[in-house]
C-alpha cells in the first residue's frame, strides 16, 4: 500500500512539474486568437488581447479547477488581466472591438487532470488496495494462520 502511494505521488509530481510545489491558489491565463487585434482598456493606455482564465487550489496535487471565463490579458505584462463582465463584453462588442459572438474556447483536458490530480491519486490508491485484496487476499489473515499453525506444531 505504501509503495503504491509513493509511486502515485512521485508520478503526479513528475507530470505536474511546476505545479508540484504549488500550495494554495493558482491562476492561469490562456490567449484566444482573434485576428491579432489589440484591445484598449478603460484608460486607453494598455493594449490587451482576449483570453480566458482558470484558477485552482493545490495541496501537493490539485484539489479543484475552475473556469473563470473571458478576460483581457495585458500585452506588455502577460500576468496581468482584466476580468470581463457581461456589460464589458456588450460594450466592447458594440464598439466593434470584440467580435460577436465571442470565439469559443475549451479548457485543455490536461489542465483538468492536473487540477483534480489529488482526487485521482486518492482513487488510484483505493483501487490498488481493492484489487490487491481481491487478487491476493488479505495478507494479515495469512500471517495469523501461519502463526497459529506454528503454535499448534510446537504444542504437538
């Protein structure tokens, strides 16, 4: 059981790479291609492009992942974003800055797997334990039976 847990833990750490050391909230920004247009925000000084944001919570591995919807990502600093409300989207579409309808996007399946990886580990450990017990029986019972047989042989 311990071996299975360690294997699953190290496998998760290997595949999550940078996510392995994340504790707490993590946000990721993803660009959406829309004709390489620059989108000015409220002050008119910052050029942005359309994207979407995901956020998750990690404790050794991913606890959850949430799709936060459309955002404007600052072109100069790609770690800065401006959330888009329905009113913002309607305004930018009315100004013909954003297309109508907005382009669709999908959160990559790998991001979902990493975002829920802790639960995958837990399920994997339980499945391993159940399969091991089903195929090989309960090792504790075998040890007790061997000890009882040894005691019986000693008494005779």
